[in-house]
C-alpha cells in the first residue's frame, strides 16, 4: 500500500520555538522526538506570512497571486486544482481536522472527511457558522451557561483598538478539556479509527494555535515563569535605517512599545510558549496512536507552521512582514521508509515545496505543470549530494502594485516594498550577522555586487507575480474589514 501522509500544521509559530533547535523554552519533547526521526529543514520559509494565502499556496502549489488567494477570506481562482483533489485520484482518503481557512466554507476543497475550526469568532467573516468545534463546544460545555462562546471570542478579537493586551492574550475562559487543541487531536484519531483501512490516507491535522489569543488554560498557563523569559535579541533594535520597517510597522511598534512594559512582553511570551507546549503534548498523543496501531512505519509525517510571529522582536507581535520572525517557519519530515532520518538540511526551501513533495510520495507523476511553482523535496529527503537551487521567495499583499516581497538566497535576504508609481523600497540583510536582521546593508558598498544580483532577480520575480494577480477577487470578509 502507498504510504499514509500526516501533515501537522500550527498557526503563527516562530521558526525557533521548538526545543530541538537548541532553546530550553518552550519545551517540546514530542516534537523533539519526531525531529530525531525526521529530516529537519533549518531554513524553511513560508510562501506568504499570513494565514490563508500561505495555506492556499501549499495546497495549490502556487504563490498567492497564482492561486488567487491574496488575502484572508478570498476565494481561489476558478479552476485551481488542489493537492487534495490530486490525492483522491491517487486513491487516498483525505481528511481535515482543525483550521483550513478557505472560502466558501461550504466547499470541501478535496477533503472527503472534515471537522472544521477555522476561527472561533465572527468578527471578520462567518467562520463561526461553519465551525464543528464551536458546535461541539456549545453542546458539551456551554449549553447551560446562558452565553454563546462566540460572544466571548468576539469580545477579545474586537479589543485590538481599545485593549491590545486583551486582544493578544485573550480572556482565558476555557478549561483544558474545552479547548480546541485536544479537540483537534481527538477528531484526528476518530478519522483514523473510522477510515477505509484498505486505502492510504492524507490527514491534515491543523491547530488554530499558537495564534492569538496566546493564553492557554491551566496547567499550561503557569508552565513558564514570565520573570525568567528572555526577550529576543532584536527587541532592542532601533531599525531607524530600515525604510520598509518604518513605513509598514513603525507606527504599530510605537503603539505597542508605549502600551506594554517589559514585563508585559514577557507575560505574552510565557503564554505563547505555554500554548506551544500544550500543542506538543497533544501531538504526542497523536503520534502515540500511530505507533500503537502499527501505522508509524508506513506514514510520512510532516510538521510545519503556516508562518511565524514577531514574539517581541523589534518590540512587536503578530505577523505579515519579511523578517525571519514572521516568514521563517519550523519544518521537518519523517519519511515513511529509508535510513536518512535524523539529518539536518540547511538548504533554503519553502513550505510551498510540500505540494510537490507530498504528490511525489503519493505516486502522482503528472503534478509538474507550467503553472506550478512548487519544487519537490524528495531528493533532499533521500540524497545527501542532491544539487539544490539555494533560494526562495515570499509575497504578501492584495494589490499588485502595493505588496511586499522577499528573496532569500544563500545567507542574504533582500526585501522589496512596491509603492505604486513610486520607486520601490528595499532592505537587505546578511543573516550571518551576530544579531540577524538589524543591520540594513542595502547601501553598504562591500555588498554592491550581491545587491545588484539579488535586486535584478527579485525585480524580475515581482513582475512575474504581478502578472498573475487575479483581475477580480471574491472576498468573504464583512464590509471588507481587514484581518489582524
């Protein structure tokens, strides 16, 4: 039988927030154990540092302009073929448990089995109306509380302007057994129990966290003492010589830094890390199920996040930029067979490349089409001497002349902010600096040859992406409200 494929995705998890990478906090023993049996990709980037575009790119094999999902709650271009559709043709049973974040919600997007938890609030769209998790939460824990949990989730999510600390942390009104993290794992196990045992499966186990609200329930909320939390080294960076930073997030930094004390930053970090450890604990239950039911050796397991979070870098939180805190993600893959486990690959890759990788593993020999921008990581999984184009891109922005792009090539990164008819703005960083991405080297003479090479390459790619933007989009956001 073809190998099963389990794809585990977290939302908004920083690339360095797995203890396998060397930090003691947060503690992630189950992910660490998985990493030991996996190929760890230490330089993985997201196709877009925002939820739906990143996820849509991975599932379609195309960057957001190509597949049409250029922002949250925007539909795919008509005719876009998804990975799941192709897997069904390879005789796979396909399942989603957790967050998908595609619209319209009534579509199954190639998932034959679906238990959905896109968002627990109604602030931006109608995610709550289609949430299997919210239905379960109401029926089992809120039936006699005389309040709909959506009201409580909305109150937190709508406090961004009035109380950004509450927006970030949340109100912490759920007990552990009421939380979506254990629900997501239990639903994943239920699928594996009920599936057609004669078919291989593709299971997408997708957690809503550690996306804000960061605060997890007890006992995880008290797992880390905020007084002992270290702030990231970029916390103190001025960024005055970084024009993209100043133009895009300078005001947000000013607002957050004037609102939060150093202890507030640490409290948020402690909560975020506690939620990651909670997710790790339940991932451990999922992995144990595979081992106990003789599925481990014939299942490829992928762990990845859709994008990162500043988590205090530059005195910021959240996502949406091209600094590593936002656009670099943790990723490792346990092959179903082979003896290459435990290796660390430093090549520059993209989670977009999971599209080709998964279809290769599934036996799909016809996925490489002209419009597909994904590569396949199979050769890197199997061959230490594989030649690899050591570069990748990322893009964010729903307007083709006002977007932000990035090229990571070897140890250098170039960012480009399109400004309509005005000249674009650039920043460039050497990631080998002692503190990464605080010294803009775009105008440093000693880098002029590398700068011109990267600039030519990124400008060319930007033009290609510009030409792929959809002429019209169908948005499901309420009154075009912008998502945080």
